[in-house]
C-alpha cells in the first residue's frame, strides 16, 4: 500500500519559483518510477516530469526550468519550479508506480494548486 501527500502549491508571480513536495509511505524499493503531472482548467492531465531509478525526463514545456528529485532517506519527492509562467498554472499531482507480485499499481496524491499570475 502506498500513500502520497503532495504540498507546496501557492500563488506566485510570473518569473518566480516554487518547490512542490510529495511525501510517500510504503516500501520505497518497490516504488519506481515517480512523476509529477498537472492539470490546467479545461485541459487533460499531462506529464510534467518523471524520475525512474535516478533518470529524469521532462515535458518540453518545462525543460530547463523544472527539476524533479527524490530523497529516499526522507521518503520525499520534489519538483523545483523556476521561471514560472502563467501557463504553468494548474493542479499538480504526484504519482508513483508500486511493484508487487510482478505487477504495478499506480497511486496519486491529492493534488496541490499552483497559480502563476502575469
């Protein structure tokens, strides 16, 4: 069983920074990969960044501005967001795959709101 609690969303001006956190419970060695998704009003949820066994990938729209990381000692995942733009506004969700009995099950955090004003 895995639980994800994401936090850190806020209202920020364009050009500013935020750091989102995702606290997770469960057997950390079975939790891989992890990712951040976002959903803007009226749009589908999209993948923002992913970390798999230390390898990171990013959506083109956030490359060079966002950094995903994971601290296994503290059971935390982060998304450092710099150079924020109004189009980054949305609800951000952390996501994790949990491996058990040769199968994976996906888990979601509850979401945290990020609003970037112009």
